[in-house]
C-alpha cells in the first residue's frame, strides 16, 4: 500500500524503456515518494526489466497506476507541472525545480492534488501533453546538452520535493562518539605547549615572543577539537619531550 504521506503524483508519459521506469521508481523512493502513474508505456505493463532495475523500490511498481492518456492520468488533479528543458512558445508560469516543489508543497498542504509530468526518453514531453499542465518546470541544464535522462529528471525533482518538505541540515559533523573539547581543556593544552616550547627556546627573539604566544593561542581556539583530539596533542608533546631528553636519537 502507498504511504499516507501527502505528495505529488509523478506521471511518466509514453516511457520507452522498462529500465528507466525502474530507475525512476528508485529515485522516487530515495526521497519518500511512492505515487507513480504510467501513460501508455511503450513496452507494456507489467515490465520485468523495470522490476529488476527498481530493486528495493519494487513496491512502487506494485502500486503503479496505468492510463491510456495524459488527460486520464491527471483527471483528478487540481494543479499539474510539466517538466521540460526546451522553450515551448507557450504562455505558462515557468518554475525552477526547487521553486516548483515549494509551490507544490504549499498546494498540497492546502488540500490540492498535484501531479508532475515527465516525457519519454527520446523526445521529452510533446506540446499536446504540456498544454494540459498549469505550469512548466524547467531544469537549468547546459544549453549545449539539454537532454536529461528520464530517471535523472525524476530523481532531481524528487530531491527538490524532499528539500521543500523536510528540514535539511546544511552541515553537520559526525562526532563518532566524541565530544567537543571544553574551553578549560583548550586552555590547558595551550598552557602545555607554551611551556614546553618556551623550554625549547621556540619563542625567539624576545621582542617577538608575546606575538608568537598570541598567535599560538589563537590557533588552538580556531581548531574544532574534540576532547580526544586534545588528549592526543598532549600525548604527542609528552612523547617529543621524552625523546628529546633521551638525546634525540631514534625512538626505542
């Protein structure tokens, strides 16, 4: 059974290869979408190649809806987007993919039913399909090579849907069980290095010593150190001091 999550239907029109339908299903399910509709697939339905390519997303194909015409596939929808990379000389709103999926999310939240049309691999959508849509989604591709694979276009649109409907963290750090070092730990590390470097005559000449200490302390505060990192740096310095006391020969 499809999930209960409100979402757009992705309508694949006159798809030519089962493999691309299967790949499109994988792309949809990667981002939590499971409403696929097919209009007149060239090789008929069901299609074993689509099932094989879908892999873990085969459940989408079990629930796929088949239609003879584009009009039938979108008959229950309130708003429809047509994906195309080429200008069509049709007066319609033209959305970038991210803006389209934000708009779709807002419409679905308000109770509308939404669909996105994807054309066949070789030619893309025909004008007879696009005129049935309320708006166009235009992917900003390289104008010298505008052709997008069907599954790629589905994946890109599904990704933008996910971004429009889920909170996406721009950057996170995988701590792997560690914790960030505290200011006290950083301060003690700075003290340790400053003391040992002073013993080694590092802060020379005298009139530059204070500026060198400031720069060194600033370096420690800039580094995103974990508590484990701090302990490792302490250990490195202790071992170097022991090595110097042994006369600087090869480590035992």
